[in-house]
């Protein structure tokens, strides 16, 4: 895809670097590494392995987007192979359409809450979403993002159980290494210990069971046995917690943390049966998997299961403005209409008129331009491309679905894991720099095992997917050589 870039001024670039370093706190970031201020390793006089690449590079500041590409303040073009953290579903070329929709809304009604009132945009959006959701997910509660959606889901669940005479249900089941948000309630569901340490006792009693990572599992070759073992563990966790005390089971259709962990056949149907047996609510966290990432609206449809609630965010507006939502099934919503029940939860800007207008425009574009169809049509092509990387010695496993894929990085043909020092060198040192040099945005992560993830914009064609895979091959070949693996 041809593109031009503007020539930046050195003073503008340098001034942004200075202002960011002096004033901007970055999210989920080691500030000293990002800004190149970390002390050198006294043994060698160079930055330590945890920040070797990051300390040499300036902060990546992106100032413009066009189609599937983003441009930094030096004028360099990068393929956004991560859709700006799984958010920018349709890339960066629909600004004029969104501007028109947002401008019309601002000129009509710039703001109204959904607190005991409503406005046309939020009503129309709720209806449009319900019409596209599976089963009886006919009600929508709006938020500003994913963590808020998970928090809202939990409070709606507690109100449901209070209304139905089961207020003792205040426990939950989630999965190990799963990420569900960083606010303190959502953090309780999150199964990544490093995110939780030092923030006190979680406010929700959550039992974390095994995720669906089949790589290295002894019974992975027998999918039915693998699935049965995972479901038996869920049953055991419910029994240990007290079956009449568990409120929800929450899981992602494809788990992000750990590297695009797909479920075995029958897993979600098994969760549905377990929940129905014990009166537990089943929640699909589709903050990442929703709005086209899996080639459907909520990411759960291909499992042929209807959850009781679905949490969403990110792609609901394709990130043109912030937004999120909780889809609520009829059974749960009906309890909220009990005359004695007040839904004691609200978010001032949840369902903001501008967000609703943008989300409606996003839905229009998805259907007009065949976005879901594009993902479904090209998934086999992307799968084949990513799986071709298995011939590299550093790649031990490939997994994913739709436009959401990960490669697991290993030390040898036996799939040996990297230790912490090696991870720091590879994931926080070498790969960020190598990816930037290759002009591709991807995610190196070790919330679980060492992986490199991609989530291309949903408007990508076969040529762009090939470009992404080719760049990954260059980067991973160099990474293998850096880690001492023979090519």
C-alpha cells in the first residue's frame, strides 16, 4: 500500500521527547527504560539486559495514521500489526466519517448521562448491539473501557443474586495468567501475579484455574481428554469454594495473556453446562476478542454458546473515541427490573453521546465494508503465514484465531523456556529495538511464557498480512541468532 510521509522538524521531534520525559507518565512501562534514564550496568558500563534495546532508542511517538500504518515524529512508517493494542480495528483512514458523525452529535446534544435519563444515541446503540448479539443478550450497560466493563459486570451480577435471594454468592472463578483489567475489582479476576503484588488483599474472592494452553501439556494430543481435565478442575474449584457461593465464571474466548490461548473443542459448552448445573453466571470477556477480532461481533459466537454476560470495549468504536459495554442476558436483566432493586452502579461518561455516535458509525462501516467477512475470508491465509514461522528454531508454538495470533519463543527444539534474565534480554531488550527497525508494531510479552503477538487491522488484505509475516520472519531470525540458536 503506497503512502507518503511528512518531513518532521528536528526541533519538533526533540521538543516532544523532552516534554514527554519531563511530564508524561507512561502506562505499564518502566519509566527509566522508556526515557533512557536508567543507570548503566556498572559491570559493563552499558544498560543492563532488561533495557538494552529500550535505553538506546528514543521514545516512540506516533503522530499520524493512514490505513494500517502509523508514522512517528521522525517520519518513519510502521505497520500497525497490533491494531494499537487490539483497538484500532479498521485502521486510520475513516477520520472524516467519524468526524462528521461526532460533529453532528456535538451540535445536537454534546452530553447527557444515562443516570435516570437517556439520549437517542445511547438508545439506538444499545438496540443495534442487541440485534447483533447472539441469543438473549438483549440489554447493554455502557462504560468507558475494559476494566470498567469488568467492574460493572461484577456489580450487576451481585445485584442479580441479591434480587433472586442468593446474596451469599460473592465468589468467582477465573483463569491463570488471564488479564481482566487493572482497577482493583477487575484486578481480582486477573490471574497475573505480578500485576497484583503490593496492592493489598483483592476485594473479590477469586479462584484461578488452569488456562487452555495446550503447548507442553501431556494430554494435549488427546483434545477430549485435555478438555475433560480442564473442566474437572473447574468443578473441583467450585466445590472447594462452595457451589452456592460462586457467582460467576469469567474467561476470554481466546485468552490474550500467555499468547492467544484457544480453547479445546467442547470447552465452552462444558462451562455453560457447569454454570447451569450450579446456578452460576457465565461471563465471556470479549474486550479484545469482540468487534471483529475473531470474525464475528463478540468473539464467542463460534463456540455456539450464549453467555449470561459479555464484557466489551476497545473495538466497539475502533478506538476513534473511548468506549465499552456489558451485554446482559434476559435472565439477569429481568431481575434488575424487580421493584425493590436499584442498580447501584453508574459511570458519569458511560454511553456518552459522542461515544454512541462513533460506535454506531463503526457498526455502519463494518457492515458496509464487509469487515467481518474480510477477517473470515483471510484467516486461513494469515494462519498459514504465521504457521510457516515454525521452521525458525526460536519458534516453538503458534496459536490463535481470526486476526489474533502469537508465536511462543523457545530455547531449543525441546521447547525449553527462557529464564528471567534471558526473557529480559529478548523481550525487553532485543525485540522492541528490532521491531522498530523493521517498521512493525507487535507485542513481546511474558505474562506466562515468552511470546510475540500480532493483531492486524481488520481491513488488512492478503498483501499486508504477507508483509507482516515477512517482517516477523526477519525479526525472529535475528532474535534466534541473538539468543545463540543456529538457523
